């Protein structure tokens, strides 16, 4: 496994390349797993002949199925996603804590405003994907409740 730290628009990400077979790379970005199609890659991730190009499902693509997809996790965990891009100001709970619907789990600063991100169901915090100070994009999975 190869580890990289990359910075995109000022946000730092940790990328771990787990496996490469043909044009499909299994990798994780900040502990969220993805399978991506990479152009110009060899089966050895340390010798890329060109920059990896991650294709997304956009209206201009001619493929019927998205090329980038999240790895499927077993279980009944429920993902809570960022409603807008911002920075994590505070995390009010820890992994393994029991939460009630409506309980504040973390505070997200977006457009100079603090936004309370609440648990939308009762359960146990299975995974918190970000740390205080991390930048997130709209739709990023902030935490999962089981």
C-alpha cells in the first residue's frame, strides 16, 4: 500500500492506494474507500506513467454507469453527509457514543456561519470521518450512525 498526502484547493487529504488491477485502483481518501478508473497507470502504483484521472458521472459523459463508486460496506450504518462545503469547528461526540435523533454531533462552519450537524436518528456513532479543522465538501460523509 502506498500513502500520499495531497492538497486540493487548500484542503489536505491522505490517499492510500490499496490495490491496482488493470485500470481499476482501490484506494481510500481520508479513510473513505473508493474504486476509481485510472488512465495510464501500471499495476505498480509507484510507477504511474501519467497523472491519474478520476472520471465522474456528469451529463457530458457517454457512459451509462458512473466510473467512480464508493466501496460497499456491510451492515446497516446510516451516513450523514455535509449539507454544504465548510470547515469542522467542533466535534461533540466520539466514535462509539450513543446519540438521539436531533442531538448535535458536530459544528460545521460554512460562509462565516456555524451550522449544527445533528444525528437524524437514534443510534451509535460508528465512524467520524473528519477531525476538527478539516475542510469538507458538500456531500462528503461526515459520520455514520449504526
